[in-house]
C-alpha cells in the first residue's frame, strides 16, 4: 500500500469514529450535491435542515464543526457569498464514508 493511500484510509477511519451520525449525513449530503454547485453556507443550512428535518441550529453546529475539522470551507459573517465546498480531506472522507455506507471497496471504483 502506498503511503498516501494509508494516510487517506486513516483519515476516513478517524472521521468515521469521530463524526456524529448527523455530521456524517451532512457531509454525504454536500458530497452528493457539490459538483458544479455554487451554494453558500446559508443556503446549505436551510436546505439541509428542511430535507433532513433537523433544526437550523443543529445544522449550523454540524457545519461549523465540519469547518473546524477542515473538511469544508465556506464564507463567514465577514466574507459573505463564498460557496461552501468540501476541502480535499473532506472529499476523501466523504467518498470513503459513502463507499463504506454502501458496502463498496476502493476496488469497486477502479
């Protein structure tokens, strides 16, 4: 196994053990909708809260924690209008957790 693959697998396992189920679902939600998406943090708060039927405060708490873990990046009250995006580590984690959720391995995607 190459060193970067070990690091990526380690990152996915750590996140899988440390993210709450709601945080994991939100990360998956972003992962599945992000391609070409230019929606902001505020848009995601409203959209996720409505679709997942969780309070907006819970959604904000989860998004702030994902941002604190450097899995997403987004605007802030000082920087408005910046789209919410997965970071590279966030993409690795979201993809890994998504594959695990559906019982697939990396070989299934090669």
